C-alpha cells in the first residue's frame, strides 16, 4: 500500500498542503473551524501519520524538549520533571530526560546530545554549571532555560524561587511562634555563596533569621548529603550527641525525612523535644510521621514559565532574565502546628 502523504490529505479535504500543515502543527497561522474539521476528517479517513523526522530535517527543529536533572530519583526533581513534561504536553512537545548524577561530565554529555538533536528548547536543572557546560551551551544556537538554580557561569534566562525569603520565614516561625531557643541547620556538602545553589540560599535565609533574633550560628550548621539516607546517618550522630538542638531546619525535604527517621529510632519526640522543618513541600511531606512543616512552591507554574521561555512563547522584557516565584509556608505537626 502506498504511503499516505500530506498532498493526499489536502486533495481529500479540498485545501492546500500549507493549511494541512497549519492544522497538524497548530499554526503558525489560524485555520477556520470548518476547514480544520475537514482536514482532521481526511487525516482520520486516510490514516495519515506525519513524518516527524522529515519535519525536523526541514525546520532544523524537533518537537522535543531536553530536560537535564541532577537525580530524578529524588522527590523534588521527580516532581519537577513531571511538571515540565505536563507543560510540554500542553504545547504539543515531548520531553527527553537525562540525569547528570551531580557530575559535570554527565551534564556536558546530555547538553551535547540534546542540543545535537536540535531540540525545540532545553531546560536545565544544574547541580553547578561547569565552565565546560557553559561553553557547550554557547556553541549551539538554542535557548537554554535554567530552572531551580541560576549559576553565575552562564547568562541565560532562569526560573527560580525566593529561596532566601522562604527559609528566613520558616526559621522565624520556629523561633518566634514556637519559642525554640535556636534552630540548627542541615545544609549541603559542597554549597558555596558563589554557586547560585538554592541550598546555599536556604542556609543564607537561616543565617539571616537567626541574626535577626540575635542568635549565633557558629557550630550550628551541619553538612549533609541531600538525600534522606545520608541525612539519616548525619542526624543519628547529631541527635545522639550531648548538644542535641531544639529545632532543625533542613535545606531539603528529603533531608528532613531522614532526620525524622533518626529521631524515631532514638525515641526523640517530634515536635515535643525536637522541631523539624524542610524545604520543597514534596508530596511525601504530608505523609511523614509526624507530617512535615516545609516551604511550598508552585512547581506547575514554574514549569510552564520555563517551557514558554524555552520555546520562545514568552515575552522577555529587558532585565527580566531571572523570573523569581514566591513561596509559601506549609505548616504541619513536625514543628508543633496542628
């Protein structure tokens, strides 16, 4: 059987091949409703399937969106990846996902692979953009949108949160509303002030809230892996020691989940003896024991903004290269709220 072509669809629908293209691709020009119905009926009758490879070769662009995350197994990145996929589907795009595993060479590998595929846009959640990764981005004619983190190594558009403000508000809540004498902080292993890392911003917000209350932070910041398993091991040593803190603010919810597990094993009452709070409001935070107080963000809105920027559907005003989204406190029982 001969392959059905766009010309066949146009003949049956009584229109031009350009109009068929507009219907299939949802633009770039509008098509009258009656004409659209005729084209769709012809496509269905003939069983026409667009040749996406040929389209990509002609336009030098695919309907693909590249998404690079540090580790899709971590709840925050998994939920953000899902939000990006949903936003892409709304725009007729498909998403290719690559895990950098927090390694520079893996990040460069996926940048080179996705940009070489001529993706329509690329969304990058970087663990700390290296010079090599920045050079790779500069070498290609493609929009790269930084999501969640904006490293100084690249001057491209970014969609981020008010990480400092969110952490500051939550630590203030622990100090002022629950009367905790001080709040310790569980941070990341390699965060530096220059890194553009949200975890570093969370630590900065903690420091600012403690300083406002006239409290010292010296010796109260503890370094931990970002995942719950590493945080659990750090928390076991911290909570079993002689200087157990009255409250712990964790830079991520995954860390906080590890702290809650350690506290339960050591028979430490949360929140009676120890208040615990996190940052991200992953879905699992509502199901921990006790439910976790945390900082929430609108990941769906952030993903839509990143996709609009990546495929050029958003107006970019001068000085609007970084779009910062607000956060909100989600107060649950782990801090003492009911």
